[in-house]
């Protein structure tokens, strides 16, 4: 259904790399979600009223909250699609994350409310009157929610939307939760065992878990998270495809919302090359990153000595000794600066977060390695962090 509606209402619907098309998909899925959840609420509320099931009724209000969540998601896509302005030069893309977090809070509140009402049902049980209408409505609800999970996950993956992926997880949890409610109704009908309240507790746990996962999925990009390995690989492939760029480091990806990414990196070039030509190569590479990955790129050009045998030899030695501290450490910007009284060995070392040794300990050990290179050799070390 979503594919058909996209063909009818979204211009150039196959171009999901375009921010406007991406926003249109998000809006379309949100509108469909609102309508389906309202229909589910009406059907489940009727079934809950007829049967007297607190679990069915609570599940109905969960669908109503889902409709509200879809409305908030719709607003988020509309706001995130606004063009940059003087107050927000990087655009409004992070509004999608913010509204996604609001949705996750609503989901958790609904889980808490359901747990409270289910506990009351356990303490004060009342019989559940199961009818064929209730069974049909619950079965239909499971099918609809499963379909919503499938299309939200599919679209979320295609447009790289954490909000859509969170909505998909929520829909899947709802399908499972409604299945639990259906089981409780069947048990009550055929075995005469009252587990409606306990199943309500189980449903609340599913809902609360979905809220926590949604919050995590939307908070992480707001706080700043490392880029996906595939994206980093694409960047390296484009940059190093130019033979003049012999290495790259200090890659940082700044995420200002889906489709609004800025990257900075250092590109290593032969110091003997023509500066004008090398600068042109850097400019071309920045444009390619913009065209192929849709991200604004700023590349700092680092001249390196590829013809100095001493630099090459000393760098190899330090790199080998560095491996003794950890295989996930690396160095760059390696230079040898001789002087009348001593020789400075200058380089940056990349240390991942959570490394066993402190910055001071790593610096001290590397300084010891450098002192072994020769008389009056001194280390000038800059600590970098690995952001990818």
C-alpha cells in the first residue's frame, strides 16, 4: 500500500537521496500510521468494552497513543525539512531526533499507566467475556501492526531514519503485545483461568521496552555517535581513489540530522608535489564527497615526507613499538626536526575511548621508545581521539 501511495503522491519517489523526497516518505508513513492506529483504537475499544477485558482496553489506548506518536513524528518531519536560516545555518534536521525522543517518552508513560491498571486488575479481578467479535478484531490488529512494522522498517532503512525505525520497533512490540492479550482471552474462555491482569503487565513491559529502545535510538545522534562503518568506508574509497592523496586521518563526521552531514578530515600528500595541483585535487575530492554522499566536506592537506629514509625508518620503528601497547593505536603527522643540541620526533597518536592506559601513560611509554632512537632524541606527542 505504501509503495502505491508513494507513486501517487510523491514526485520522483525513487530518489530517496533527496531530502524533500525523504521528508515526503516520512510524512506519508506517519499519516498512514495515524489513520490505521485510530481504526485500531476504535475496534479494540469496542472489543474491550464488550468483553470487559482491561488488557484489550489498555491495548486500545496504546493504539491511540501510537496515533498521537505518529502525529508528533509527522510534525517532526515537517519541521526537520525546513531550510537553513540565519539562526540555524545547519538546518533543522535534528528536529526529527527530538520529536522521536518525545514519542519514546509517551510510549514509556503508556507502559507505566498500563502496568498500574493491570496491577489493579490482578488485585481486583473481574471476568472477561470473550466474543467472536473480540477475537476477529484482535487478529486483525495483529496483522495490521505486523504490516506497519514491515513498512516502517523498510522505509526507515531506505531513508536512514531513526524515528521510522523506532516506529517500526513500536509496531512490532504492539503486534506481540496484542498476541499476548489474545492468548489471555483464549485461556480465560477455554480454561477458566484469570490471567488478564498478568498479561496486561506483560504488555506494559513490551511497551516500556519499546520506549527505552526508541529513546536510545533518538538520543544517540543528538549526543553525538560514531558514523556507520559503511559510510566511513565510502568516504575512504572516494578520498583515496585520488593517487595524489596517499593517506587520510582525523576523520570527524558532524551529524546535523538525516541528510545534513558535514565531515572534516586530513588528507596526506607528497610534500614534493606542486601545491596548486594538490590544492585542486583536494577541491575536486570535496566536491565528489558532496555529490556522491550528500555531505559537506572540508579537507585539510597534510604534506608528508615520502622520500626521507630516516623518517620512514623511524616511523616504522615507532609503529612497531606502538603495537606493544595496543593494536588499535595509530600514529600520523610523523616528522623529524633535527637541531644543534637535540632532535625532535613529532607525531600524533590516535587513542580510542576506553583504552586501558591513560593519555599520560601512553605519552610516557612513547617518549621512552623515541629516546631509544638515538642520542638526544625527544618526543613531541599530540593525543588524538578516534571518532570513527
